[in-house]
C-alpha cells in the first residue's frame, strides 16, 4: 500500500535500497538462477498479475547479488522485494486510474535543467547526457521512463496531501503535549522479584518443560592441526598451507576422516555428549551440528580442526549440572518477573492500586521523585517509557523501564502544562504536526486502497524460487 511504500526505507534492507538510490539506474545480472522464463505468477492485484518474469526483472534492477539474497532468505528478503514491487504496481495503477499526467515537454525540461548534464558554460550538453547513459548501461528511453515514473509518484503523493494547512491550535497542542512538566513518584521493583529457587521448584519446572529444555548433544571425532603435529615444525610456512589445501580437497572429494587422518599421520580423538556450556573449546564444531556425518576442515584462530559429527542426541542435560541449574534458575527468574508484572498491570487496569500503596513496593517505604520537563528527556527512563508517561493523564499508575531494563512502578503525581509555544519553536512544531497529519492521511488512503484492490500472493511460487538458492 501507499504507506508501505513510503516506509520501505524502514525495512531490514533499507540500507541496500538507499545505496541503490544513491547510484541510480545501475543494473547487474543475477546469474543463471533467474534467467529462465516462467509463466507462473507471484502475485495478483485485482485482475493484474505480477509474473515470475516481472519479479525477476525487479530483483535484477535492485542490483542485489545472489549471495546477499541467499544469506537473507530466512529474513524474508523475497517478501520484502515482492512487497516493494506490489507497492510500485499499486502506485502505477492509481496513477492510471486518476489520469495523472506528466508531459513530454516537462520531461524534456527536467532533463535539460539537470546540472549533472551541464558543460563548462553551465548549458545542457548532449554529449554528457549520452556519456551518462553509456556509463550506466541504460537507454535514453529507459532513463526517461524512470524520471517520468518518479515524477508521477510525486504527483500522486501531492494528490493525497496537497494543500494541507495545519491549524494553529494543533501546533500549539502538539507543543504542549510534548513539553508538559510531569512530576512522578516511583519505586524500583527489583527487590520484589524472587531470586532464589529451591530444588523442588527447579525439579517441578523441569518436569513441566521437559521437551523445551532438551538440548542437542553431539559426539564427534576430531584432530587439531598445527605445524607441530603435521610437520614437526613451529612455523606456519608455505608447506603447511599447501598440505592444508591438499587436505581440503580430500574433504571436498568426500574422503572419510579416518583415511585423511591416517594419510597425514594424525591421531583422531573422540568426544561424546558434548554441549557448549562453560566449555566452549568445541563451539565451532557444535555450530556444524546440522550437518552430521560430514567431514569438515575449519580454520580456528591458531590452528585448523578436522572433524566429523558422528551422532546427535536430543535429551535433557545432566540434572546435577551446575550450568543447567543456572539456566533453569534464570528461566524461573524471568517467569516470576513476567507473572509479577502481568498481575501488576492487571491491577493497574482494574484501578485496584491506590497512591498510598506505592511505598509498600519497597522495603524502605521511600519513594523516588522526578520532574520531567519534556518528552525528549530520557536521562533516567527509556525513550518509550517517557513517551508512555506523556500519553497518560494525571494520577495514573504505570510500569516503565530504564536503559538497563530495570522495571519501575510509577505514579503520575502532577501535570503542569508549562510555557506557551515560542516563535522559535513554532516552525519545528508546524513540521511535526504536518508530518502527523500526513501519516494519518496515508493510513486513511491505505484503507481506501485495501478496499479498492484485492492482493493475492502465490506463496508456492515464492517458495519454489527460494529453493533455487538453497
């Protein structure tokens, strides 16, 4: 939708898109993966389809390479790219339906007044223009279509929010809302959270959560490879790395680990039931647990490791393990804290708490006090906590956190509306109010588009394309 397109730079891959915008119209190929034609569709907007070919072309135009896409398949990169393409298609359909127009005469003026194409006399240079097209591997028609499309999109957004005038009272209200003087009393809830749990509580938790607490324990064969055990030398010389390359080829040719170790007179060691608690010396081996029965040769700082994971067993750790007990204790602390805070929020919502109850949440019965002068004042509490405080009325209870994620129960004791807006602040709050109204307009337009257009995504096709990278 429109607001989705406007917020594309907030997505996980906005840095990529912004980088592409900075170098316009530069295209790279996607290799063989996306070059085959296909008549299947990835999406449909009303009766208009977006084919696999359309999607492939869109990906090619972004310039994203295959490795980046492969590495981010599980981070929904395909969905992000498709969302961007659907947003573009929606805008083109809206532009057509609204009969928005950008003339060839205006297009010509846009190009010949572009200072990038000026010569030393500050006049349009056809030679510089054509050089730009050649350097960026794009035709004049493609470049001009892109300019026209961008300008039509600007016209569309102007159609949505054009002529917007913000009333003065909204600007003043925005200033007042963000610059109230708010006095709060509060207590740190940390001492109310249970820290220690007995054996019975730990055992009970384990019994109730057995499946979730199981770990993958691995058994493996390995040998650490250094110049000492490979060449009886102390130096990492060319011969050492030549043998490492040779060994790597044997691994790639699927030779078994015993024959490789025997060939280089290396002695394999066996490790059973390993899980990386405090002992993390084999953490790099554990990271390969999803590829059992596969020989690996990896660089591990000052040595190489040749290894093969022989067995994986999903089971509960030793109940007498201190590390496991610490893990359970931490989970119990988090669970208690969650349940305690949940109950407190319910009491706040049902208005069971009174101001007189606040001292009871601290052993010393002493309350901390703070006066906050602006929504931007976050020296004590987090930015989100301050925003939440400023959204509530006087005499409200609230749970808030600080930068270290300590949780506090606070009471809004007094709200003073503060000073009136100054001339110096007026322009800034005019811009803020304008932005908020525009966002509201885009959201309203989104609702209009959702009623006007039916969007279907064919997930099976998307998954099939993803599988080409896996």
